[in-house]
């Protein structure tokens, strides 16, 4: 095998690059997960995650699992077989969550979407108003659809539910938005928030999270879907003293503690959000300067976590990705589901700075040229000019967006 000098550019929208500090923290010797030192660790990461969710009221549980586990936990702790749930089709991962619900015996109504827009608050309100019998038990929305780079306006969906005067629970997937995009569990009236460790939290895969409202906790008392590993009650009762009801992913929790210190105490969430918005805008400017099209159509729904780039007709996105990997040792996200071969995705979330973005965009531009895609060789320059202007003006971040 030949060796490629330098580091591999992992620019998929998760798992993201893990900072050296976090890797070193994970490398600590494993401690006794029943001892007093672990209790301090457990309490620290649970309290820190509350701050990341921007929640003072919600309870947090941490599972040794991928985000898929947190999806299941959200459903089985709040619903019963035969319950009806309204879900928004915003992309590949919204579709997977819907399929999971069906397998669990939940009846789902899937509001169709074109994968270029987020969840439609007006359509949700209209459907809930029509539900005179209040049969719909939950509304489920993906905040940042990882397959499309489209952000749903969660605050507006909450207002739509309230305008319909509907009692449905509100569940939100933040797997590719938490600790990257502005997200407010309490302020937006979310009942269950789902998250994972491998994206904005800058960790390897292996931890997943639920942030839980009092309303969701009350619903869990009467929910009848089978649950054991995913049950909230024992997780919460043990968590009060910093422990888990079963063996936790101790070394990943070391890494989480270090990542929380970096995000909350050193950079600060406001600066984290601004950084991601800045990089999203720079990436979109590059795409347009190439003469290509960003998949997301509504500027209110642009993602700071990733940018999905639509290929011109007759050009295969996977061929471009393969060219870039072979020529420059850089991985980009593939098109998923109905977008297979039609888009490639540039991840710009997690431990990521201006120069990393410029290296990424330069690699994409060179790869597009090598692959014979008809583009203008102006994308990297457009992004570079924008980032330089941000630094010069002293406003390193784009204006904070409130969904």
C-alpha cells in the first residue's frame, strides 16, 4: 500500500474530526463506574449536556448507543402500539425515523416533502386542526436534515402546534445540529430532543442523548411500547447520583467532559453557532461561484453544519467524490436515498476553522475540474474573500439565526 502524506480530510457531515484534546481524554485509564469518582464525572456531563440543549427544565439521559438508539428511546418511552404520529418528510433520515416508528407498531402519517425544504409549519398546523379527535399523539421533525443540508424552523413548528391548540408531544432530532446550530429545547417547547455524539459534540460515535420535558415524562407513565434498555425511569433515577443502571461508555464520557469544556467554557455556544453560520455562508458562496446549485432552496433553512451540492445533469456526484478521495485524500458525504449520485455533501461542523474550510473547498474545486465538471474556477476565491472580510470587519460570525 502507498502512503499519503499529511492527514486525511474527513469532510463528511459526521462522524467529524475528533480534537486531539478529546482523544487524549478518551485515552485515560478506565475507572470503576460504581465508585465515587465516576459519580462526579456523571453529574458533570449530565449538567453540561443540559447547557448544550439550552434547557434548565428538561432531564437528560445518555445512552451507550448511536443516534438511532436515541430515536427509539424517544418513541418507546412515550407511545403505545397503534398510536398515531405526524412526521415530516424532509430527507433520508426523517424517512428512516418514520420507518422505525412503523416497525414499532406506531401508525405514522408522513407529510410529503421535496427534500429541498424543511418541515412546513403551516401544513403541520392545518393537519393538527383537522385532528378534531386529538388522535395524533406526537409530531416528529428533524431539525437539521443531514442528507440535504436543510434546517427545519423548529420555533415556527412549535407555534403551529400551539396555534392548532393540539396536545401532541413535540419530538426533534438534532443529531447533526446540536452544538453546531442554535437549538433551544425549553424556549421552543420541545418534549423530546434526540442527539448523538459524533457530530457537533466532536466525539467518536457511541453516545446518544434524550432531553426530556415534564410533559414527556408524564406520557412515559402510560406509554405501553416494550422497553427495557431504553427505559427512562432507571436512567433518570440512577442519574441523580451520577450513575448508570448498566455499564456506561466510560472513556467516551471522559471525552464528552473535555468536549463540553471546549464548547461551553472556552469558546462559548454563541461563538460556536456564529462560527458554523460563517462557514455555511462561505461554502454556499463557493458553490454559487462554481456555477453550481445548493440543494437547500429557502435561505431561512440554510445549514451551518453542511452544504449539499447539486450536480449538473449528466455528471455523477459519486464519481466526483471518488476523484477527490483518490487525488487529495479527502472524504465527502455521498447522496442518500433519492439523492444518490445527484449530490455530494461538504461537512463543515465540529472542530473546524477557516483554514480547514479553505483546504476543503480548494480540494473540491480541484476535484470538480479533474472530473470534468463544467465549473468556474472561482469558488475557493469567493469563500476566501468572504472569510477575510469577516475577519477584517471584526465580525467573524454571520448574524445569529433564530429558527
